[in-house]
C-alpha cells in the first residue's frame, strides 16, 4: 500500500527542511485540502480491503481500493446529478441526448445513427428517448435533405435553453464536491491519473 505522503504531495517536505528562520508552523501553512490523503477519514472500501488482507495476506488490494472508490463515487455522483436533471423534467439519459446535440454546435443537428453511436445505444433505445424529447418540444425530427431515407434530429429553441440550464446546474454540483475535497492543482492531477487509467482500458 502507498504511504500518505508522496513526492506528488505539495505539503510533503524532508524532516530537516525547516530552519530556525522559518516561523511558519505546519498547522499554519497546510490546510486540510492540501493533503487529503493525510486527513481523509477511513471509508467502507478500507474495511473491505482490510478484510481481504486478513484472509488473503498474499493479495495486493491496492487496485481494488482504487476501483472500489471510483465505482462508489460514480454511483453517488450519478444519483445527485440525476436529481438535478429531474428539476428540468428530464432523465440522465435524455440529458445525454440533448447535450450531444448541443456539443455538436450550430445548427445542433445530428442523425439518429450519429446519436446512437456517440451514446452507445441501440436504435430502439434511442428511439424511445427521441420520442419523449420530441413530445416535450425539446427537439424535432425532420427528413434529411441529403438522404430520403434518413432523419435529422435538431434542438428546438426551448431544448437549447433547457440544456444550457441543465448542464450549468449539473456542473455546479460537481464543482461543489470537487471544491470540498481538492484544490485546483489536485483536481488537475486527479484528472491526469484517471486519463491514464482510462487509456489503459
């Protein structure tokens, strides 16, 4: 297991680095957010890995701890974001459709096939979402002028306004959680580490 102090921790310093001229005590110079590993409370994942260590001391459970926390964070944040989107009358899946159209830029139009590929949905699953969003007046489906058998899905003005409000609200929740645990440098470091982990898959 890794120790709570590593070279990546900005608060870590050799024991002999404090000189008599340095009148700043560690308590004055380090906030809880500066060293989350030293201040984070024990959690349920610790209990799980310790149980495995007791019955299978030959196992290195470091990856188990990381993946367990990623999974739990994903579920917890997903639930909070879902509640935030519900205020706008949409589910998380419906948000994804509107957000994909919004991110595509003007004129906020994609084919159902493009949406399905981006969101990794079957045609049937996508049709259900489009039906509900079109009925709510958040998007339209019209014949593709370049393909007589195709359709184009386009955000309406109401859909554009809603997705802009919904993405802002969702990000506010994410910023709230990040800000309570990590400073900007730590958040960037976490993103880089997760990017490497995702690339390995």
